[in-house]
C-alpha cells in the first residue's frame, strides 16, 4: 500500500468537525529518515493532522498510512511504530522527573533494571541531571518539557511526531532538543514536526509544508520556499529622509531601485551576490553619503511565510476560539468522563 521509502503518506486527508473543516484534502509525503515540518498559523490544521496520523482522531475522508499501516484499519500497528509528544506535557506531577521516566519504561514492558538503564541514558541525553530528583510539579515549564520529550523516547520509534516541541523552552533547552532531534535522524528515525517557530523549521526540516486554513498552500525545502518569493538584494539604510533622497538620486541612475520611505531603505537586486554587494557599496562610498547600514539580504522563511499565507507567523498560544483547541478539549473531557 505504501512505499517502504515513505514513513507517512496521505491522499486527500480531510477532517471536519460539523460545518468546520480543520484539514482539507491534504496530500503529504514524508520520506523515511527525514525531518518534515508542518508550518502554519494558529488554527491552520497542524494539530488535527497529527492527531489523525497518531490514530487519536478519526478521518472524515481520504486516507493516511504510517510506516505502511493504514491509520484507520491498522491503528494498533500504527501505535507500535510511532511516538507522539503533544503540545502539553503528559507527566505525573507527584513523581520526580526520574520516576516518571522509569514509570514510562516499565509501562512499555521493560524490567526494572532495563528501565533504570534507559532512564539514565535519557537523563544524560536531555540534560536533566540538575533536576532529575525534583517533583515534576516543582520544575520549570522548560524543564518539564524536556522530561516529556525524553519520555517519548523510552522506546525509539520509527516515526517520532513532535507537536510544537519547543514551545516555552529557553534558548539552552531548545538547543538541547534540536541536537537530540539531529542525533535521532542520524540514527534513522523519521521526524514529523509541527511548529510556529520559523527558525526551528529552517534549522531542522528537510521539507516544509505550509498549511493555512486546513489547506496545504506550499511545500518544498526551506531554500526552495525562500526562492519562491524573490532573489537576494542589497539594502542600504539612510540615516534620515534627506539622506534617503540623496541615495535615490545618486544610485537611481546606476541600479534598479525599490524604495521604502518608512524604513529609509533603498533595495537593489543582487543576483551576483558578492559582486553586486561590492558594486553598491563602492557607489555609496564614492557618493560620500552617510548610511546606517549596508548589507546583502537573502529571503527568509519569515518572508516566505508572509508571502504564501498572507499573514505573519503567530505566537504559540492557542486561544479559546480556536476550533481545533475547542474540539481537543471536548474530546479530552469526554475521555475523562468515561
């Protein structure tokens, strides 16, 4: 059904909650041993996609398979080959960090000795040593997140699904997680990552799928997505509006200019990279006009996100009017009640 080279394959994957369509006709291919990032604003459909792939949410229409197993008809097999870390840490507050990891390993069938051995390895890998014996309810949010991520790797999966894994982490903790992700991919683990941090997707992903309002609006490598919105340029920032007028008058006869008066910036296409940078900087120097900054700019993933989705990337907060969040909360409350 699915090529062995693909860890995830979806065709027309769709999820509706009543009249609301969270995911619409999503076609996704995740090659084994790669990092694929689902990137999009709040409510775009990222979490719903993850929940369907993890068999936590039913599929309205279309189909999806994970490591060759259909998520609807072979849900038990799917659960054997994946590990999912959701947006909110699933830990026991009244156990220590180490006790949580030992408990998770024991639940996965390891003997006490093996559970302790695996826990020691995870404590080292996620740099948990300084707070390993603290109760989870007494550690910081970033520390709690690191323990939660460690718990997801008690058994090394074929596919690791991380839903906003570094939300709330400090820069040091984020680097620990990124390093661990790179190590896992080097060991052959496939990673499906949802994030709203463009820097994270740019740093980790081999392939990015931009999702907006349940639709995949663009896909490609970070470099390909950046290239879609234009070439690199040289930006010259004037010290004031008078200086900007001088730059326009002086450089306009030699270069094709784009002027942003609000930013006091003259932009010049630079397809020849360093050669164009030298040409512009020489012209500015010879003019004697003082400038605040002169630099070669390449399109960023932020630029691509804004151009392709029509909005700036949102922060990681999910609000009460987010239909995905509302459904997730109702689903979890129903499970608790049952």
